[in-house]
C-alpha cells in the first residue's frame, strides 16, 4: 500500500539544541548571536564618574547609568526591568563599554570628569549614560549630571541622575561647623548629602544587584565624599563605588571605582593646603552582559505537504 505522502522522503533534518548563552563584555567588541536567537536579556552599565578634589569638602563621583531587561530585576533610578530587545540569529552587533571618568588631579582644586557611555548596539540601541563627575561651587557649579549624578563640593548641590538609570548625587555643606562634600549618586539610591555639624565624609549611593550571570552581583555604586581637616571619609556605595581618601596626617588619595562595575570614584583628601591635595579617585569602567535565552530543540525547517509537492514537481526535493 502506498504511503499517504506518495512515498517521498525528505532530507534528514534533525532538531538542534540551542542552550542559554551568557556573554560578558569587559571591553568593547562584537556580539554575534547564536543561530536561533530572537531576543536578548541584558545589563548595560556605563563608566562611573571621577571624584573631586577640594580644600573645603569634596564630592564623590556618580555611578554609571544602569539598564536591565532581566525579568524580575530592576533598572537604575528605581525603574522596573525593561523589555527584552529583538535581534536576528547569527548576526553581529557592536558593543561599547564606557571608560570611567578621571578623578580630579592632585595639587589643586579640581573637578572629576564624567564617565563614558556604554552601548548595546542592537537595532533598538540600548545606551547607558556615563556617571557624573564630582564638581564644586565654581566653574562649573555643582556635581555633573550623568547616569547617576556626581556629588557636590564646597557649597554646591549634587548632579542629577538620568531617569530609569540612576539617582542624584548628594549636596555639599559649608555651614554650622561642617565643611563636607556629598556622596556620588548610585543606580539604586541617591548619594548622601552632607548634614549635621561634625566634620565627616558621606557615603555614595548603593548600586543595583543582578543575577544575570548566576549569583547576585551589585554594580553602579556611587563614590564616597570627604570633609575638610578631620573626620571619617565616606564609603563607596555597594556596587564598586570608591571610598573617600583618609584625611588623617597628610591625607590619602580617593579610591577609584572598581573596574567593570561602573562605580564612582572616591573624593580626595581636603585637609592639606591646595598644593598638597591628593588626587581624586577615577570612576570604574562599565560592563555589558548579554543573555541569549535557552531555545530548546529547534529545526531549521519543517515542510508541509503543499511545499513538498511543489518541490517534487520542480525537481528541487532531495531524497534521503
């Protein structure tokens, strides 16, 4: 008895298993997607901002902008996870990992510079903004805006964070016996503003945790600030933020943000006269992490009977 399909057997087309693929970019490069990938989950963190140097209280650097599409997790600035981004299988996409901003140079009152953007260059182009550098009251005034804002120095306000990426930097204070900078903003919380009457530094804002690579890891914490003359320096926010430099003795430089976390730099000691000021910490470089979800078993093509008939009639069907 003849088979219902006319006895024609097509080419062997076994299903292929495409498991989950996770790729971490600590420097710029190219992502080539697996053959059957149609969407990506991501964490994109920009470079953190550099910290300031001052003789009247210095601010910490702001964390790099933080964007995530991992279901159930958060983006920066208190935002929910974004939608996954559509892509084509087997296609190249450029990745840019932002550098951290430089801290204020030693030997004078100096501002920190803003970090560089990180970009996941898919058709929807996911960009996280570099963290704001710490500044002071003059030329230019206030902490710089960025993914998260830089902390203020002397009498200035903190910089603004970017919506859905990070929080504002903390404000400085020069009153009531206190002369201190504000902590750099983090992806998960504002930098702490100087307050009270005692000389001390203030903490950078905490970052955001992600389990995209397995266990939860915090990234994009803000840098700690310092006060003038005395007091404990502020701590960097959990997520790679650098601590403020010690003000004991001749003082110490600010601690740089941790590489590939987007952490802000820690502020420099303001205890010494201007020519002896130590350097502010630089921001940590960013990171781009991409997850291609498990597709299970997939086949490159399935023929229906009409397509089979058309190919047999045209002589383009290959028997096994």
